[in-house]
């Protein structure tokens, strides 16, 4: 299982060509699925690399936005793969953020019972999180990632320079997942996040690159220890049970990372209330959110109570109707706490908004 992200040192074209040629069994043809917002220069380099590998290829546009992360879009894409004459030796190359890789990876998983795919993540969120770990899927019934498959990519390759064109809002969204990973990992990543200055989070700075690489490494390690999320991988859900219904109910106004960051705030507030962690953790987390330019909890617009409960009740990780929360004792020491009712979790969200 491939979980590591390689960060660019050499040219993208050469990298793509080399990796495709190295794959066994040999790749028959390639379908490149790209987010239309990805800069042209980047796409050209990818296509040059694929052409240099000597394989036929087809270029497809991915549909943008969370509301296109649907089973219908995945099925459409899968049909387009078939029209492009994919076979069991084909490769789907997803070039874009987490939405492109979730949908294209899932379409690859369901086409011909699974064709290979690889990922070039072009958003901060995807470099830190979405491209790592082999989870692919789409939203359904008003809730996130309800239909999906574990389908590990053949390779994941990122270049920090691709983030230069990323809009500020999307940049912040990635920072929300970085905040989560830093809290989970503790140690050097947490310390260096706390030491970083606000301007170092605003664009692809060398300090941020170092933090992203540490975060990607941490996630890869957790995923490798529990690829199918039977136990230890659950901690990566910190902030998500609280955050998903906020994101899903916001009609795309609140990004994934902003919602996760709000969810982390709720998890820490509840941990504090239970006496699990101390005020210093809450204060440091608040400082980090502010340094990262993330939305303060008081500004987060909650969906109606009914939508909130609907979203929580549809949490795909619920067990017999009960929710599992990831709480935290200190940075580097998360706790898995089962048996929360939807009403209780909704109350924690409302009380801490
Ligand atoms: N599979 C997983 O393990 C996993 C983990 C975390 C998040 N996710 C999912 O990832 C999704 C969010 O991912 P995302 O934040 O990357 O969103 P995204 O794919 O929608 O990308 C964000 C925006 O940036 C644009 N964009 C992408 N690359 C660009 C570039 N280089 N320059 C300019 N614009 C660019 C896109 O068009 C889009 O508008 C959510 O659906 C979330 O559920 C999945
Ligand atoms: Zn996430």
C-alpha cells in the first residue's frame, strides 16, 4: 500500500514519465483527470511526462466543488474511462485537490472492479491530508463521504510551488487539517506550528513546507498502522464529527478545513469540560487558529438544529446510532471516546459556538 507523498526535487514531466514506465504490470494507457483550476503550466508538464512515457492518454476535466462530489459524477467519470478504452492495466492520474482525487480515485475503484490510479495533489489540504491514505468516495444523502472505497494510489507526488495559485480561502482550508495533524502528532510538528509566525502561514513559505512534510509523514505513519480504519486511524477524525455537519449544512460557505478547525475547538472545549486537558492546550490551539487566519468559533454560522442533527445522525462512523468523538489530553495524546448521542454532540457544538 502506497501512503507516502514524495515532494518534488526534479521536474514533474520527468517524474511522471519515469513512474509510469516503472509500473508493473506495464501501464497500457493513461486517463488524466484534472481540476480545471489547476494552472496550465502544471498540466502541460504532466501531459509532457505522460507523452514521454510512450502511453496513449486522454485528458478529462473534473467537475469542481463539493456539490459535484456525487455518485452521479463518479459514474459519469467511470463511463468516460470506459469510452477512453481503459483496461485492467490502465492508469488514472488525478491532478487537483481533494475533491478531484476523492471522485477520480473512487471512479477508478469502481471501473472494471478497480483500475490503478495515482495522484498529484495541487491544494494544501490535499498535500497534508486528502491524497494520503487511500480513502476515495463521494457524498450522499446530505452527508459527507457516505459512499466510497479504500483504493490506494500507486504514487502521490507533490510540488509545493503548485500552491502559489491557490486562493487564500483554500489555503486556510488546508491549514485546518494541518492544525489537526499538529495536535495529533504533538512533538516537533506541534512546537514548530506554535513557533511559526502568522505571515509564514499565508503562502507557500519554507517554514510551511517543512510543516506540511512533517504532517504528511505523520498521516502516512498512522495510515500504515491501520489501513482500513479498524482502530488507531480513527484519531485522524479529530474535529471531523463536529465539523462535517457544519460543512455539509453550509452550502459550501464553510470550507472543509474551516469546519474541521471549528470541530477541533469543540473537541478541546469538551475535553476541558471533562477535565481531560488543561487550559494551556486550549489557549495554544486558539493562538494557532488565529495565526493561521482561521475563522473564530463565534463567526461560524451553524445550520439549523434539525440539519445539524441530520448531519450528525448520518455520520458514517456512528455505531448503532452512537457517535465516537476524538478528544484530547494534550498535543500528541488523542483519546477515542465512544457512546455519544446525536443530541449530546449537537449540544456541545451549540454551547461552544
Ligand atoms: N480522502 C481523504 O482521506 C480526505 C481527507 C481530507 C479531505 N478529503 C476531502 O477533500 C475535499 C477537500 O479538498 P480540497 O480542499 O483540496 O478541495 P478542492 O479539490 O475543491 O480544491 C479547492 C479549490 O482549489 C482549486 N484548486 C485546486 N488546485 C489549485 C491550484 N493549484 N491553484 C488554484 N486553484 C486550485 C479547486 O478548483 C477548488 O476550487 C473534501 O471533499 C474532503 O472531504 C478527503
Ligand atoms: Zn478532513
